[in-house]
C-alpha cells in the first residue's frame, strides 16, 4: 500500500481547488490516522493470537 505524503498533493491532484482545499486535506489526513489505527489494532490482535497458539503448542509438547 502506498501512502500519499502532503508534498505530493499538488503533483497528484493538480490545481483542482475543491479537492486541494483545507477541508479535504483534513479529511484525508484524518482517514490516514483511522487507517493506521485500524491496521495497528489488527496487527496486535494477530500477534496476540499467534502468541496464544505458541503457548498452546508449548504446553502440549
């Protein structure tokens, strides 16, 4: 997954003023924070499941 950094706004979107307005930039940044929070939460759940599986395997041996 590629993240768009703020300095790439003008290159990607161009000069379309409605999309490059502060309102939409804030929405975009907010969505990135939500995505990062979701991904980190999913990763921590997967790690917890993996640790639980390892603990179960160690106990059964």
